C-alpha cells in the first residue's frame, strides 16, 4: 500500500464519506451560529444549504464543493 491509497476502498459501502467541516460566519454580523433550515441536492449539482443566523436573522446559503472544485475556487479567490 502506498501513501496515496486509502485505508478503506472508496467502493466499500459500509463506510460513509468523511467531509471536512469548515466553520463559517454570518456575512452580516460575523456570528458563528448558523441554523441550517434546508438542503437541496440534485444529480450532478453541488448540494446547496440554506442557513439563517441565530444572532441577527440574516439568511444566506452555502454550497458543497468536491475537493477539486474547492481547490480551483481557492486558487481563483485567494
């Protein structure tokens, strides 16, 4: 096994995919207390999550990016 091979094959359905959690803040007040009230996911399109800040009530949304999409976004925006 090389360092690039996963310990558990991705095709093994007994294990769930692990997704890193990146805490985010409300764009209005900076609070880190979002409430997710809906998740919309369609075939081939990243999941969209709708949030509402528990501190100020601001509504906003986030999208779930795959690893390669996240890297491309960081490269464009940072």
